[in-house]
């Protein structure tokens, strides 16, 4: 069975996969060629997690609050 493409993973899936990669690399029991592949996958997973976090931060930044501090919809971050 092949690994799920990183681009199709949710943040939680990618974070879990990244933790597994780090754990395997830290074990020291991985042959060099496999370590390189794991490192590359880890780098891809890290970038994906960073993108997902940035997207979430942008969505949070768009939330407008009403006079009582309650969510009242969203607005563009960079209105034109």
C-alpha cells in the first residue's frame, strides 16, 4: 500500500505522519537511503502543515465581531 499524497492530507493527518517520520529518524535504525526518503517526506509534511496553519490563521483574521464581541461574519483581510 502506498502512502497517501501529502496534498490530500488534513492538518491532523499530516502532523501525525510528520511525528511518525521524526520518530523513525530519531530511532537511528533506518538505512541511509530510507533516511533520505523519510527526510524528504518530512520536509513536505512540514511545509503542508505550515500552509494549513497559515490558511487557518487567515480565516481567523477575517472574522468580524459585533459590538458585543460575538462573531458577526467575515471580511477580507486586504479589502480593495
